[in-house]
C-alpha cells in the first residue's frame, strides 16, 4: 500500500519548514513569492492533499451534517435528502446520508458513527420506538433535528407533516366516493406516522357517522412494495373483501396494486387504492395512484436550516436558539386509482 504524503514530506521536498508549508496552504499572502512557488511545486509533484477533516476537528467545527432516514429505497426519503443537501450546500457543508433500514440496532450504530465523526449536527427520522437511541445520543451534546416526526419534548427541533390530517384526507375521500368498508395497510404499528395516519382515518369515519369497524387494519413489518404485495394477497383472501384500501405509504400502495393487477381485480372498479407521500412513481403506475402528498424536499431543507441555526448558536457564533416544531400540511392528489375514468 502506498503511504500517503504528509505536510512534512512537502516541507522536506521544498526545503522549508512545516510552518512555511502551512502558511502557503492557509495564509499564502504571508509567504514570499519564490518560496510559495517552490512549495506549490512540491505539493503538485508529490500529490499532497491536506486533511480537511483533521483541520476541522482541530477547529471544533466539522463541515459534515449527518442524515439518518428509515429507508433510502423509498423515493420520499431521497427527496428529503435532496432538500437537506441543497440547504447544507448553500451553507458550505456536506451531508453524510445513512439508512437505518427501519432497524433500531442499525440506527444505534449510525448514531455512534456520527458521534465518532463529530459531525456538525444530525437530521434523523427515528425508528426506535423506545427512545433509548436518542437518549444515548443526547449525551454527546451534538445538536439534532427530527425529520418526519414531531418532537415530543422541548429539547430538539422537528419538521413534520400533520399525519392526522393526512389520514383524514385519504379516508374522507374514500367515504365521499361511497366506500363503507376500508382496509388500512399500515406498516409497523410502532411508528408514530402509522399511528397518526390511522387516527386521522378514524376521525374521518367518525365525521361520516361510521364506526371504527369500517376500518380494518392490516399491519406489515415493513413499508416497502414487497410488504404491500403480501398485504394485497391477504386482502384477496378475505371473505368479506373491503371496497377500498388506504396505505400508509406509496410503496405499500404500489405493492397492493401489483397484487390486484396479477389477480385480475379491477382498480378502482373492484377496489379503490389511496397511498401516502406522492412519490414520483405514484403518478407513473399502471393505474395512476391517488396519494396524500408530503412536501418532502421542503421538509428536508427546513430541517437542515433549523439544524444550521442551532449549531451556530451551539458554537457561539449567533444568538440564542429556540427549539421549534414545524408542522407542514399535506395535500390530497386524486388520480385514477380511486376515480374511474380519470
């Protein structure tokens, strides 16, 4: 293995002190032109690259922001990451993106990695329902902002969407279309988003004078297309099949749609389907999917700006930071999966 070139190697090759090389890199105006040219020639000849991470750690200000999401296979989180990256880049920072894969164990490992790397701050969508991972991470005194999750205390900022309102939008639309038997393909019951969307669905049923029995919950272990296909197979096996399905995200809804298509079930004639997130694939599906839209990129950008504001206060370079909960509003996008002929 080739040994990396260090600042001492450059100093030796240029015949100057290490301090002179440092001045050429950081304060070139303080070095004589001929000496500066000799050092720059040695840097180019040896292929020296300074350790930016080491410099930032010495200064106590990393230029990296951590982002930990549930599933980078979900385009929703790709859009969140895109918004966060754009805001971070405007501030001269980079983003280290990690995927917890909806696993509390992997979440804990990545939070430990962020602490080891001394990142500027962290944006995360927690998967550990017990809160132990966050409690352990707080001890490192690294600022963090919750994304797609409402902060329950006053110790951190959060940016989320009103999922209760989103669940109500989805089921109200189905009730208005005449459906009285609705399945909720919910994903892991421990996730706050899953519970909030169910609460909104039940609120919409209550508004319509329907009882909770009108909503049949079908939990899944994951929030992906494969889990949606499995849920679709369960729906097909029901003796009293519902006439509509509300899914906790679009990947589940696309899986249900695939199962119905394979079984020859007409969507929406025999079964209407509503998703959640309004990812790009929702509009491009074989039967374009009605979905509850979340402003994912906006969510990521706002969370990153809140984190930047907090880290500046944390470093003492700005005024006092006040933790805030930002709650954005969802929007129903109606397509062919619920309305025939659209």
